[in-house]
C-alpha cells in the first residue's frame, strides 16, 4: 500500500507561482513513476505532468514551458513547480503513482492522493 499526501495549493494571482509537493510512503519510491493530474469543477480529470522512475518527464501541452515536475528520492517526494499561472489552471491537483513508467492516462495509476486546491485569480 502506498499513501500519497499533496500540499502546497492555495490562492494566487494570475502570473504568479506555486509549488506543489506530494509525499509518498513506502521504501521503494525510487521505482515509482509519479504523475500530476487536475480536475476543474464540471470538467473531467486531465493529465498535467509525469516523471518516470529514472527521471524522464512528460507534460501536457497546456502546461509545457510553465510547469516543471521533479522528484527527490531521498525525501520520497515529487514536486510540481507552477509558474506563469493562469485562471484556467484553477483545479484540484492530484498526484498519483504507478510502478516504473509514467503514463498520461489516469486509469493506469494505482494510488492517488487526496488532492490540493489551486485557485488562480484574474
């Protein structure tokens, strides 16, 4: 069983920045792929970014160049640095994990966090 706990959400003005964190339990974090997803009110969950167990990364086109995903295996934590935030980035952000290789498809992830709210005001 893996537990994921997100933090770092909040209210920020358009153009601002936030850094989300996702702390994972378990002794084999280094073999996990980690993904960030988001869900806005009335919309389906969508892929944001992912990082594989060897550090390769992948981003949704909507956040490419603005968001950066990274991981610290010593701290069992994955981060999502979000810059140049836009009102359309407003959503609940979730981290998820699966073994080894990342995916942009949420149904391929095995464990999910509870989510953290990000609100970007215009």
